């Protein structure tokens, strides 16, 4: 069976498995139980259709994702986590985008493939898994053939991740917090680690090896992202040790020092990450010996942050 045909079959099975969860939505750990088929809005503030801000070739992801031609990235609006400091707050909190039909979403995927994208990168896909699957049913039948990237905040439902087996080629989740008090304070999700850790275990089972093709671009695998937060380096160290102990040793780890206070960031994190915090986190990651480790050599100066502006046609200003 051809790869596209196999994916189409799996997409149909996933839709059959997950669609019943939409009318009393339990697609993510929030378990809002609203009827999204009628436009009801839970934490994610999203109904039956996906809403998109931008679809573009993105060169600012990890090198194995962006490669030389760019990652075909689709930025969805709405979010099931809504971190107070979110750098994409224009999308996650303010919902600045436009609804797209399943056919329009499929066309965005095919258009990015035509532009030479290495992959299709779904950013904040957790709450729009059903529109994504419905669009994939169209796009795969019309020739979509590049890897699919699940770029999530990690607060994914285990049932959803299990349904995505064989569909998603590359998992790119965050693992934001270990401490329930920190996750409750910044994301109103005291169960974040409990739920994210089980989702990441499943991702690691499905994609235990970061497989790189010619030129070093990922074909399949798992890359776990962790953003160091000011004053929370001890939480970071616990997370790094957990990843090393509990997930496949052949995955990627992306340790990010790009934190910049945004939106509703509380007073105690209205500053960048210190050099000492970055050094402690990087030293721990290096000592643990991850097979594929991506480090940002920052912290950034306040005037050189990487916060995008999605009100612009080109949201990113890389130097």
C-alpha cells in the first residue's frame, strides 16, 4: 500500500475515533464538554472550523525542521493552554486570524508543499485536530506527500495522540513545566505535567528515533522543546532529568533561552533569563548526553528578542 493511501486510511480511522468527542468536547485535558459542532467555545474559544493567522515558509525552527527550504508552517488561532506569557498571544489569546474551511486548509498545505517546504508544521494543533484531519483527507488525496509535524504545547489528550499514530511523522511538543504550582500560576493547568508527560511518552513510543534525511532534515521522530523561565531553573533541571530517564535516548531535545516577557507575564517574570540560569540548564543537558541537542547560545538582549508580530505579513524578523 502506498504511503499516502495508508495515511488516508489512518486519517479515516482517527476521524471515526475522535469525531464523537467534539459534541461534548474532551479532545484535550481541559475536558470543557462544550458542543463545538454548534460553535460553543471552551477554553480554546474555537468551534467546528479551524482559524488560521499565517501559512508560510518558516526558517526559525530547529535546523532539522526548517532545513534550507523552510518549514511549511500553519499558525492556528486559539489555544487550549493560554500561558500568561505567550509570545504568540495575538493568536492564542486575541484570536487574530480567520476561519478556514477544510478545503481551504488543505489548499494551504498543498500550496506550502508546492513552494518547496520540507514539511507541514501545524502550530498549536491540539484544539483543531479534527479540522486538520478533515483537511488531510483532502490534501493527501490530492498529492500531499511531505512529513507532518505536530507542534504543540504538550497539553495533549492521550486518546488524540494515540489516534495520530502513523499520521504524524514528527512530534515537536513543549514540555513546559514539572511543578504543578508553576503550571497553575502561569497556565491555569495544575495537571500540566501529569497530562503532558503521558502524551510525550506515547509520542516517544510512536517515534523513538529522530531520523534525518539527506541534508540533515528530519523525516520522522520526536523533538521535545523546553523554554527556560526566569526563576524556574530548578524546574528545568527536573524536566531534563525526566526526559532523559523516561523517553527514548534517540529523540531530540531543544533547550530554549529565548524567553521574553509578553502579554500578561506576571511581575516576577518581567525580565529575561539570566546567564547563570542558561548555563546551569545547558550544563545539565550536556551532562545527560542527549543524542540530538539543540541549544540557543543566548540569553538575548532585550532589543534582540524573537517575539513575532502576527499583524504583519512577515511576522518574524530574524537577523
